[in-house]
C-alpha cells in the first residue's frame, strides 16, 4: 500500500479532473486529453509549490490551501455584491429586475435585495467611474451586507 502524500492529495483536490460529458463522442477525446494534461501539470506544479513552502517556510499545505480558498470565496462574494449593486444602481434607464439577478446569483429575491450596501455601490462607482441612479437614498450605515 502506498503512503499518503498530503502535498499531492491537496493538489488533486485543488485541481479536479475534468469530467467527460456522457454524449461526447471520440471526436472530443483530444480536447479531453488536453484538459487532463493541463490538470496533471497544474497538480504537479501545485504539489511541488506546497512541498517547497513546507520545507522553506514551514507552511502547512492543508491550512494554507484552506486560507487561500477562503480568500477566493470572500473575493467571489464581493464580486457578486458589486455585480448586483451595478445591475440595480447603475444600469440606466431601468435596473435589472431582482428576479433576474437572483436567478443568476443563485439567491432568493429578498436575499438579492439586501445583498449589497452603500459601500458596495461606492466601490462600483470608484471602479467604473459611473454614477449610481439618483433615487437611492443615502444611509449612514449599512454594514449588514458585509457582515
């Protein structure tokens, strides 16, 4: 029985194998093989990076991967809030509907309504240089969306 290697195991989790579609014929096999080769290269590179980080900086590979995944999740959540804010507050002459945004974001309509706050609107305005719609009333604090 082979010994578990945490570096390779974490790399496999971080770079899952592509899935073949049941309807794929042999014509798409080259694309699948190319994707699988890319994944294997990514796994090898990641496992080596994790080993070096462990050896030189004493960084635990699993804890480090979890920290990175959490940061990516937080960034994705911020992007979703900013995109919803853009769709509701910046698109003229009519904002996107809450229903359309909710469906795209995988949220409920009420969750979409409260998903972003003034700080998100400000971030979108800063990033795009656009001005939000005039009807939005200013509030002193709306930290619930970032909590």
